[in-house]
C-alpha cells in the first residue's frame, strides 16, 4: 500500500500562527503609536488637557512592551528556522547568514526592532522611529533584492497588522487602561474618542490594502478559479474569506455606529465590547490563515 503525503505537517500551522501573532503585535504597536497616540499628544499640547500627556506616556510604554514581545517572538521563530535553512545549503548558520544577503538583512531588522521597542519602552526618543523603520522595512525587504513577487504576502500581513494589530494594542494598551483610570468619566470618554478618531483613517486604509493584496495573493496561488471549490486550499480560502467578511462587517459597524457615539464612558465601554468581538473573529481568521499557508497550493492546470 502506498502511503499518501499528509496535507499538513504539524506543528507548521502553530508556527505560522505564532508568526502572524508576533507580526501583528509589532506592527500594531507602531500603528497605535503613530495614529491613536498622535491624537492624544496633539491634545496634550494644550494646558487644559495635561492629563492626556500622562495617558499618552503610559499607553506608549505599554504599546512598546507589546511590540517588544512581538519582536522577540519573531526573532525566536527566525532563529528556529535558520539551522534548517543553513543545512539545506550545507553551511553553518553564521556562514549561511553571511553568504545570504536577504537573510542577513532580515536578521539585522529583527535586532533593530527589538532594540527600537526596548528603547521606546524606556521613553527614549530614537526608539519608536527605529522600531517603525524595522517593521516596515521588514515587510518590504524582498523588494530590496528585486524579489517583487515575494513582497505580496509580507505587505498583506503588514496591512492586517496595521488594522487588527493596532486595534488590539489600542484596546489593551490604550482604551482599557483609560477606562480603569481615576480620571473623571467625561475625560475618560473624551480620551477614548480621541484615540479611536486617530485610528480610524489607518484602519480604513489598511483594510483597503489588505483586500487588494489578498486578491493578488489568492490569484497567484490558485492559478485557476476552479481550484477555489475543488481543492483543500481553495475551500480553506473560502472559509477565510467568510470570516474576513465578518471582521470587516464588525469593523464597519464600529466605524459607522459606535464611533459617532463616543464621548462618554458608556459609549466607550460599548465600543470596547464590540472591538473585542472583532478581535476574536480576527483571531479565527489568523487560525484559518495559518492552516491555509501550511497547505500545498493547487497545481497549475495542464494546458
């Protein structure tokens, strides 16, 4: 009897999921710092809103800690992959890194991200710019070497991180601490409204980029429309798309119905509840995506 190859080799989906989570944490921390927190710091420039400065400083430190955790996890996953990659070239790990410029750049950017987030957590000025450069350059890294088709997936993940990752960091590092603070209720509601107003344009833009590159990714892997309903890869992709539409619907609900009501604690609590449900659905999307990228892509049709 001939044994068939398994469709999925475990624990590959788990490793992929951890990689997505790490990328979303790092990207979300950067997105939060340069959108939601920028709004708070703009308000803090006025004397009547001095409390916004203290809130922004605390939220910045918490976001940097989350970004640092994501950067560390990404670096660990990369370190686990390097021995196998080096063995395929019959090289030691250090020799492999030195002789493979794209990998050397990836390692350097991973270290820069760790250093940037650690510095930002200590509230040093170069920290956030360095972390942001490392995160964005990491997604665009293949383009540095003319590998344009390999940019599609990283940019797709980057856009997802700027949307869902930033939402996660905003809820954990920004909204929840503000709602638990001892500030007057009207200030808590106003500060949450400020953060959400800063995040919304990024979420809309990132969702558009995510959809655009998602279509490109699907086409590159499917090769033919028939594969969408005749292969395990295509059926898993359909499942992912259904979940993505659910997340997009929840995001649209928060933007059109919940965001305009912000300004008091009750509205902020309602937004946090719906945002948590949106994040739960997004976690399911990541789980299905981890399975999807672990599946063999459909073979091109025979002409």
